[in-house]
C-alpha cells in the first residue's frame, strides 16, 4: 500500500474495489481491506491539501456498470441534507404526471430553509415544482410534491424508501422529502451514488438537473458544477449544519459516465473535481465483448446481440476471462434460439452473464 498524499498530517489513501452486475443493477463488492489509489496514479495538481481534503464519506461509481472506482467510508450512515431531493425527484417522476396542476397546501407554504417562497393556494404544475426542487433546492417544493403524490409526508417517505430499494440502496432510510434534520433520516455515500445512477436513467430527471436556467419561473440552478466542470450535467448540492456540505455530481467523458458523491466535505467542489479527474484519468470504458462476436457452445455458434462495456484500467485487461456453457433447459423454458450462456470474469469476479443466441 502506497502513501500518495497527505492531509492534515495523515496519509490520504484510496481503496480500489471491483464490482459485478446482478440482474438489472450492479451489486458492488469491496476488495480486501486496505486503501490504494487507482493503479498508483494521482493527478499532479497545484492544489494545497486543504483545498482537496477528503469528506467524511466519498464514492465514485461508473453509472452503467455500477462499478465502484473509488470509495472512502462509503458504507457509513450519514445525514445528507438536500441531496435527499435526488430521490424525491425520481420518486415523483415515477408517481405523477408533469402536467398535473394543484394548489399549494398550507403545510408546504413557509417550510424552513431554502425555498422558492410558495404561497398557500397558488397553483403550480408538477413540472414547475420539480424544477424548483432541483434548481433552487426548494424545501417548500419538496413538501408540496410529497403531499400531492401521497397525501402525507409519511406515505411519501415510504415511496421514497421503495424507490431507494429498487436502486439497490439498502443501507439508507428516508423520513422526509427535503433532507432537513430528522432523527433516523440517513444514507451512505455508496447508496446515494446508486440512487443517483438510477435517477440519471430517467430522461426527464437528467433534463431537469442539467438545466442552468428555468425561464418559465426565472429560476437559476444553484449547482456550480454545471459551470465549473466540463461534461457535468448536474446533479445536486446540499447543506445543513448537521450534514455539512454535500455534493453529488454526474460527469461524462470519453463515452463513460461517472457519479461522484462527497458527504460532509468543506471543499466539496474542489474535492469532487479532483476525484473525477483522477477516475477519468485512470479508467476507460472498454468493450469486453462485441455483440456480434461468434462464440462456440459445443457444436453450435452463438452471439449475445449486445455489446458489453466495462470501466477498466489498462493493466486489468489481461485478467479478463470469457467462458461459455450450454443452456440448461427445464420444463417449458425451452427457447430454440438460446443455445447457451456466456460469462465474463474480471479478476475472477463475475461481471456479466448473458444468453447466447443461435447464429
């Protein structure tokens, strides 16, 4: 284990992890204990340690595969302030129409903290309030949307937790839609990154968080990463005294999309930029199997019909292994087009399993 950088006199370490796909989403497994930088590569920047000091918890993940490229205290439960609204937004999008209009309930008017200053009885669309939620971090928007979708904050929080579970975030619990301090309302850096990967697959969500200025209401996006970092289409900032400064960012480069989460990080913008630069510098999106590549299964030849990509650093390629096997058919499951399956391993961990279709 190498020591690459020091912060406040203590070693600054990274842990490398490998991930593997299961079903539609990836469950990421940590490597043995210990921290190491991506292949020992660290960008030689001019920043002082203070400007890039680590947050209380951090995670960088490739959005398609859900592979964790870097993690520090990624499974530690922490408050997350307004980054809660990432889950709020995608939960609303899955349970309401953008064009629905409704009057602002009394409970939502005057909610403490950041606000777009909704007035009781004023009529807004779901679309308007989603922009107010994600661009201006309106706590009043969060409460109004939650009440519209579910009738109560508690019922909406239940929907949020169901959505989080679908995203693979199994170590979080949400009690409100805005992230204001509440006992028992928490997430982890890893879970929040998984939730964001899930949300970014929603086209409308991506459009909202990537909007710099919402002209119908005159709302400008507070997230400075849209202007600071090339290829960053959002996602959300957050701050409370309890949670500290929190930031979740998505960024695209070279066909690869990364999601970076930092929680309780005073220099959240500088830190995020450094983590993303290092990840993009060390990893590339590699086609591990072309969908048209013929693969032998016994006396037959098949193909996946789907090209498979995975984030890797160059030295890992020699550790890829591809295996094929005939399909085991049980009862009525027989499909004459499927002749077997292919499994792809990296460092002896399964990363893909796909059907092979007869050529």
